[in-house]
């Protein structure tokens, strides 16, 4: 039998299974009664893109098409990959390689075994990263950090030798850091960029922005940047962006990633990275690891009124031969990430932005 939208939302919010609830439209119009009922239950309305991402990541929506959700869509995710889906759902089969969660939040059994190169799940945090990007739209730390990153990108493009400039961005999101610079930079037509991002909604948004801005050399790839496999064909790069990574992985993974960066870099390439200075502050160690890996520091900028910081290093040693399918890092669950630690004040005497 059919249930009201507010009943469905409440059952979903409490993490209960949607069994035998029948089929409902994935994106139904919200009537006045439904709207009033949701508000009475202390729900608040959010951005439609974010809402859709949340339901899609939970397995409640089939792929990215406004079809339907319910018992069959959840059970379908639990079937063997060799099993044949029902005829009614053939047109909305999920793309290969994507990991979904079931309604209660656990990884769908049909997707078990699709792990990253180091054995970890990389797509469990799908809707989280879409939500995280909304912080750019307001005067939040993300937006202030973005300004500093874009200044470093502009400087790297200005200093690059004549000719094509190859750019590689790991965990690129929607690519607004690079695209925002290319929109006005005189060397935009010389840039050949690969932006690697695992969240399909961010990839789609980035491709739309790239098409609107017109830099023909920018290519978004929906792939997992935690392995060098995703970099095949895009290295050696003259500019490597490793922003939004180091605060979400283990310290040893930070060092491993830095050790592998010379494999991704051309001679004199620049690497731009970010990390929060929350306690314990790992940025002094990160800067030492870059020096040990054959880089020189160009700048280290604490972002004003935040614990965020942006570093830029240039490779002065010889490039290292590229090794395919080498693991770099593993994104930690939210509660274990360094970036979720209580944020203290920036360390006294921190240098001001350049």
C-alpha cells in the first residue's frame, strides 16, 4: 500500500528498512499537506541537488534517473551481479564500479568486493562530499581556502615554461579551484588537465562548468584517485593538485602519497596541497616529507581565521619512473578523520598569507 511522503521520510530518517512499502515516485511533487506534515515532524527543506544525492547514495533512487524507489530497488542491489534484473528496471541499471549503501546504511551485498586498491571502500561517503561542496557558496573556511589555492594555481601557470601545461587534480570535486583560474587566465588554452573525482554528481557539475567556461583541454574522470591507476595517461604533470586529501587520511598515508608524487610530476613540477593545522599539527612533518621527497617549498599559507593551510612545493630532484596501480591513501570514516578533531586557534606566530 502507498504511504504518505512524510511517513516515508520519517521511516528513512530513523534508518528502518523500506520493505513492502510499494513503489513511490523518486522525485514526487511536494503538496501543501506533505509539506505541512514534514514541517510538523521537524524536517527542514534543503537544496534539491543535495536531497537527491542523499537518497541516491542510500540506494533509494535508481541511478540518476527520476524513476521510482522502494522494495525492488533495494533488493535489486543485493542480487548477484550475474543475476538478471526485472524487466521493468533494465533502463535504470546502476553504472559499473559505483558503490551504493542500502537503506539502513550498510554496503549493498551486490557491491561487496568492489573495494579500492588498498582494500577500503571509497564511495560510502557519496552524499557527504556533495554537501561538503556547498560550503563554497558561503563565506566559510572552504571559500577562504579556495581563494588561496586559486592564487597558487595562477602563480604556477604564470611560471610554467612556454607550451602545453599538463595538470593533474586528485579528488578534484567539481574542479572549481582550477576552472575558476582558467576562466580568466591567458594560458587557459594551453592547459591539458585531468580532474579525477569519484562522486558522479560532482563530476557532472564539473563537466557542465568546464563546458560553460570553454577550456577544451579539461577532462573530468569519474574514478578513484587513491591509486596511481587513475593517473595513467595524465603523467608526468607540470602541476599536481592534492587539495582536500591530507586531512581525511592517516598520517602514514599522507607520507606515502608524498613519496609517490615524484612519479606523477614532470621536471620542476609544482604540487599544491592543503591540510588543517588542528592539533596535533601535522603540517611541519608534511613540509619535511616534501623536502625529503625532492621538493623545495615555494610557499606555506595559513588561511586567515581558519585552521586551514595551503602549501606549494616544486620538484627539484629528478622525476621518478611512474608505477601503475600503486595505492596512495585510504579515506577514513568521518569520525576517524583528522579534519573532524576539535579545532583550536592557529598556532601563535603563524606567518600571514602571502
